[in-house]
């Protein structure tokens, strides 16, 4: 915690030294980071939806293959069940990753908002 406070104090000192253009640079870089994170979350959301749709299609395909073969071909059923299990693991891991990435994005957005509020309070206190 002390290391974070020292880092924060150093950043505040640097901001005070470069008072003119630093807030714009910081806001631009924060917006760039948030934009990149938003794109990553969007891609992960698409991958998650695709993996769940693929899993549903594999369930249907397994049922059709089983009905056509009369559930007599044991090797084929074992292979299809293994494929379905692998797809389930992929879909669940994509869902968990999406959840973590989305929470991380929300935290970064909250941090950016709090940083803006801190800047505005700083300007207001200097104005008095």
C-alpha cells in the first residue's frame, strides 16, 4: 500500500510540474486504453457466443448421429461425447474469461471517472 501511495504522490508531483498539457495527454491515453479494452471484451463476447452455439450444435449433431446409427457404434459415440465435453470446457472457460475481462474494464472505467473527478476537485481547490 505504501508503494502505491508513493507512486501516486510522484505522479501528482509530475502533474503539478507539467500543469499545462499533462491532463490532456493523460485523458487521451486513458481513453485509448479503455477503447482497446472495450474491443477486447467485444471480441471475447463474440467468441463466447460462438462457443456456446457450437456446443448446442454439437449436442444436436450427437443426437442425430445417435438416432441414425441406433446408438450401436460405440467408438463413434465415444468420440462425439469427447468432442462435446471439449466444447463444453471451451465454452465455460470463455464465459469465465469474459466475466473477468468485463469486470476489469468496468474497474478501469471507474478509475478513469474517479481520476477526472479528482482533477476537477484539484482545479476547484486551486481556484479558491
